[in-house]
C-alpha cells in the first residue's frame, strides 16, 4: 500500500531540522549522538525539504543520513513542531541547499553568468578526481575555466605537494588543456595552489615557484581556535606579495569550529587597497565568508572570489552556495572574479603581482612616517 501523506501543522524547514538534530545530539549517547550530528550537517545538503517529502507521501529515508530512528524523530517534529531555539554562533549563518536555490531563483541569470570555479582539489593532494575529470565536470557546467588549488606542502595531513610536484602538475595541466582544445572546447585549467599560511601570514612554498602559477590562494590551517582578535594576522596575510586571494578566511566549520575573529572592516579595506580578493568558500559546512561579513566586504569595495573547495567532480555543484551568498549580500557582478573571462582573471592576478613592490614601499613608507594622522588600514 502507498504511504499515507503526513500533513504537517506548520512546515519546519531543513534549516530548522538541522538545528533540532544538532540540539538533540548534545544530550544523546553514542552511537545516536554521532548519527544526529551527521544528519544535522547533511541537512545542509538535502535537495528537497523534508516536510515536502512527507506531504507527497514519500519516505524520509530518501534523505542522506536519515535511517529508521531519525525518520521517526523527524516525522514527530514535523507533525508537531517544537519551538526552534536561537542558533549558536557555531551553527549560525549557514544556508541549506533549498534556501540557496530559492535565493538563486530570484535572479536566474546570476548562476548562469558564472564563468569558472576558483578553488578545487584533485588526487594530487586530498581530492578524489583527476585534473581531467575536474575539467570535464566544469565543461559540462559550461564554464570557461577552473583553478586547480591543491594543498601546498606544509599541510601534510591533506597530502600537500612540494615545488617539484608543482612542476610535474604543470605538465599534466598543459596536457589537459591541449586535449580540451583539440576536442573543440574553449576552456582553460588555471594552475594555482592553496598556500598554507602560518599565523604571521607567511607561506610554505618557494616564492619563485609561486610566481610561475596563474593564481595563488592563501589560507590559514593552524591556530584556528584562538579567541583573541586576529586582525593583524589577516593584514599580514594580505600584505604577503605571493597571494592574490585570501581563502576561507574565518576557518569556520559547521558545528565543529567557530573560526577566527577580527576587525573585518579593516581587513576588507586592506584587501580593497591592495586589489586582492577574499573568498566565499562554498563547501556546505564551511560557507566562509558568510552573508553578514560579505555585506561588510561590499561596503569596503574589495573583490570577491567564489570557490567550491570541491574534492571530486560532483562537488562543483556547491557553487550554488557561494553564488547564493554573494547574491544575498548584494555583491555587484563587477567585484566578483568569477564573472570575469579567463583573460581578465589572469590579467588581474598579474596586475596584483606587479604591484607588489609598490605595495611594499607604500606600507614601509607609512610605517616610517611619524607625521601621519591616520595609518593605512593595511598597517
């Protein structure tokens, strides 16, 4: 017999369910605790609202991470909705996939206008796909380019690559580009890297090697639970002449790590002065920067980079989260790298690079000046 549809008294959203699942996990015992935490995270990925499934007489077990136990729990919540508590900071400001798609539906040209993805990983470090597989997935999305940003050598836990491996990777990227062109695709794989930055903003690779890349994404991966203000760390990273994009700036992860705090207005003003970009990492449990901080970035006028942080070809779809956050924050297309052509992106990166000596002299001069009434925000 077909399942009888459940008509909820009032619809709980997937976002509400994610919070309820997380709250439930806080008092549960193992292994239920682990299942609840996993389902809370996976609720960000669900492509349909759970309440809609029940209205259609479908099983909640169609949703990832929902088994018989959680099915009964979620059904009970939907049938008799509890009060939704205020989300703590560690779970605040994360879009679900259904929310992202609703935002994007208000301007259908927005997602279609994106020309590329500027953060992803391959089997050279901790990704699952080859360079060619990632490129083919991007071609299928009608992109013009992607940036391969495998981890640098300092992040050994993620299989970071050294300078010699970067050189060998360059050969594979060129081979992939030649094959794509031979197949009639006007598409480019850009050679980049996710440079591991220490708390002083210093990278872990030879600058001569970095200078050969199309782009450099700089990211913090250590000392990410410090509660004190980290403004100086960010300013140091932006002053690093080797990087053009500051990736997943806060270092937050849904229900796991709050991330760093800073005087974000100063950070974004510094990025704007140096014409560098800050990233919206669209991996669902990162979503970093979030919408509130993006509104500050918009006020400062700095550039924005969209990256999915994909670790496999299917994850390029995470662009919906990045794109929705940018749209929701009101970031103009003109300030988003991903609306640029391949030539425009690489020209911008070279422009930022060529300004490194000017920027260094400017910063040094400002530091040396004793008569300055107001220091530059990059100091």
